[in-house]
C-alpha cells in the first residue's frame, strides 16, 4: 500500500465514510498517516470524591443519590443529579440526555469521568462520560490518541483505519543520514510515524514528536536558506528613488509617523534604490501602522513610473485595502491608478482588470491569489507586497514575484514572534520591526474568567450591542467534532451560535463563520458584519486576519486555554480599531492555576512581542498537545514556541549541511535530495538543486 492509495481501499471505508474523511481533507492513506492525533487522553485511576481537584480531569466511582432534577432553557434539556461515595458528594449535570433519568438508578454505582468544577462549596462535573469498571480498566494508564473529527466520524473509526494502514503501508527509505539522526538524537521516521499514532508511553511519544517536528522545521529552513541565497544575488532592475510625492503625502496625513515607522521607511527607501533587489519583511504588532509604510513604498514605485502589486489573504481585506487607497488617492491627489482583482469578480470585470494591468494603465494592482494566475500579465511590475505573508506560503509569494523581472519583495506580518526565532524563520528575508504603537490608540481592556462568568458576559455583549456596537465570539471547533482534554467538551461555532440566539435578546442578529463554509458565503458574512447587519459574529480563528470592523468593541474567546498566547493576542487585535473603548473576555474551560496564570499575562500586557516572549518561556512539554497552533506557519505539528529548542537544532543542522554539501551531491544525501525535491513542489522554487 503506497501513500497515493485511495482511502476507499481500506476495509470498512465505503463512500459515506470517504465523504466524511474528505471533509478533513483526507483522501489517501498517505493523508491519513499524516493526520496526526491532535492530543492524547490518559485515563488515570479513579479517586475518591474528597480528592477531586477542580480544574483537573478525574474519574470517580460513586453512587447516584437523591432525586434527579429536570429543567429546560429554550431548546436545552438540563438534567441535574448527585453522586456520592463515603468521602463526599458530587453534582452532575447532563445536557440533552433525558434518557439518563431512567438509565442511572438511584443507589447504583457508576464510574464518571470529566473536568472537575466548583459550584459554591460543592464539586461538580458537566457532561461527564460514564463507564463500567471493566471498560475503564482496559483504558487505565493508556495514551489514547484523539483525532480531529467531523460529525459522523468517530475517534474509534479513525483509529481502526490508521491501524490498517500501518500494517500494510510501504514506507519510503529513511532520508536522514545516520550522522544526522545521531547528532540530533532522532529516531527513524517509520518508528516515529507508528509511535505518534499509538505511543506505548509518554517518553516514546515525545521522541516520535521530536522527529516529526524536526523534519518539518528542517525542510522549511533548508528551502528558505537556499531561496535567500538565490534572491540575494539578484541585481536591482528597478532603481526606485524618492520623489516629492511621498514627502507631500506624509505632510498631508492627519497623523505623524512613529519613530519606528520612520526607521522602517528609511530601510525600505534604501533597499529600493540599492544595488540588489529588496527582499524585506515588516513585522509589527496589530495596529502598529505597517500598511501606511507599504502604501508609501507603492506610491514611490508608481511615482517612478513602475507598477506595484498588493496581495491580501482574503477578498474582504483586499477590498478594504482598495477602498482605503482609493480614498487616499482622491483626498491627497496621489498618482495611483489602482485596480482590484479578486476571484469573485465576473468574467467581464476580470478581463477589464487584466487589460488595465497588461497595458500599464493600472500602476497599482490590489487583490488576492487572483494576482498570480497565469492570465495576469504585468507591464512593469517593480514591487510586490504581500499582507500577512505566512497565510500564503513561500510558493505563492514567489509566483507573484515571478510576474515581473525580479521585482522587489515586501511582506508584512502582524504575527508577534520573538526576534531570536524570527531571524531563523524568516531566513529568506531581511527583517524590519515596527515595535511602537500610535500614541492615540486606546488599549483594550481584558479579563480572564472561568465558565461561570458566561451569563455576565452575555449581558455585557447585549449592552454593547444596544449602544450600537458589535462583538466577536471565538470557538475552537467548527461543529461537534469530539472532545477536548480528558473528554471535556469544546465549544463549537455551529452549536454556540444557536446557544447565543437563545441567550441574547431576539433583536440581536447572530451569525456564524468558519473555514468549512463556501468562499462566497464566508465573504457575504464578513461583508454583512462589516456593514453592521450582523451584531454578533460567532467564528473560528478564520477571522484572525482579513476583517477590519472598527465598530466591533467586544472579543470573547471560549476555551481560551486551547490557544497559544500569541494567537489570542492576534484575535484581540480584531477589536480596538475604532475610537470607542474595546474589551476582550477570555473564558477558560480549565480552572488549573497554571492555566489561569498563563492567560492572565494577556491582562497585564497589550504588547504582542512581550506576550510572544512570555509564550516562548511558558510553553513546555506538558502542553505540547493541548494548545491550538499559533497560525504563523503551515506546520502540521511543529509549534515555534513550545518547539523552539528543536527549531534551533534544525537551523544548526541546515547550516552544517549547506556548508558541507549545499547541492546534496554526496551519496548519503541522495534520499534527502529526493525528499526535498518532492517537498519543494508544494513550497518554494528549488530549481537550483
């Protein structure tokens, strides 16, 4: 069985199951093997009620006591009952499970497992899982993999399919040399893949994960370093010099540039007029003013008689850039002749836009991935700017650059990464940092709370909407895809939107947004939210970039413990964009003291770079599998914060290889060469090897 073998070849996988796997972008057995578990459950031995610790997942063997209490809240059925053992009592709550009233007999002993909470002086569990002693005994002390799921696909089904594949799969030969494995303390790839799915213990799991993370980082960094060597040798075909246009524009702006913006603008001016082609990253916190610096560079390009292009990750963001630049052009008499090119335009509109681009009538092109399609031909593309560059990947950035004769490259990212890691990760780019916010920006007010605060949060959101404001609510899942740590339910967008419709006043318009929606539907929802037709938007992190709504003043994040601090800070950046005071509410499903302390860092600082540095310090091995990835890069498993030591190790291994055998000509490096050539087809132009 090879990696391209269809998932349909597996026993028990029919067309219905194939369609479910397809929702997770799993089509082949190779895809399935690379769909690594998102976390693991460890089933600890049952404890007495008196020893239950709030904030931890525990199992308890207890008897049902008292009479169950039923009630309804809208469409929600709530069943409350008590369990007890010789050491104390425990409050149990079940949602939409009315049958348990008959199933759980008074006086009967059952094993309950779930997150322990406190209600006043009582301990409680919401929606705990129920086991027989025999069933739980088979799971005790095992590491059970938990996969990302979709409705209709169970964790057990995925496990069975993975076991089939591992028994039949023909693994490729090991591509790391013995020396590389030894120097970096890595296990063989086959062992790593088998172990990551079904680890025998925690130490073997960490060893497997380290190998897979190292491979991701090594591949990414090797391709980046080779790309930088190639790009740094390119001569500057477009000498762009400062004109009066940018000076006048700066004088007319209603706000002065910060010192950090002035410093970065000076670096860009020097690059554009230098001997070599510019290849620069502007890294700056949300709201630090990266866009105005990019507009200055594009204006200088247009004033020199050349074309510039600005590529955004979403249509909504591209349109916002287009409207902003149109407004600048009209208000300040700029020399821009901008044109918009996005996928949702009709055939006639696209044809007209392409004609303006190829003739040179348009000296500024703003759009999405549509800018790099084959039909788009540029007249004299001298500067290519990409916004939120990690959302594209290097291959797409290179495609845009390839539209001109080695144009200057300027990329922007609001992702706060500590400088030590940024230098490693952005190895193909020169780094500029805007580390200062405009003085007139109101800081967001933050609070970190547990789930008991929800009713107060709903009232607060309703109050802000009544004032004419809007709110975001972020959930970690799209739909009921499975449970979180220890079987604890994670909030999902689809169900939560319905919950809010029941909890908030009827006149408040609630809508949901997630990555599985059709692009046209996502675009429509974001446009309606921007137009204030929607009051509360329940979303996944798809809104992390690509939407600018100054009227939104509340950001509430459910299961905040499941996200990295840097990503939470990115989400917080969606509010505080207007003149009104904005607020961020982080709701933690875990009451562990270390979890709450970690989240409270967001209370103390609105500085993304400080938060990223703190995240780097705090993300240890104990949290490798519980926290959602930060979103900076498309690593399947690696996380630049918790895996920073492996990232540095991979960087050193790449440096050593490039010194000793940069073209991978030695016999020992042939398997690695073949692997990287295959990988490069999906990432970066690797023609030089």
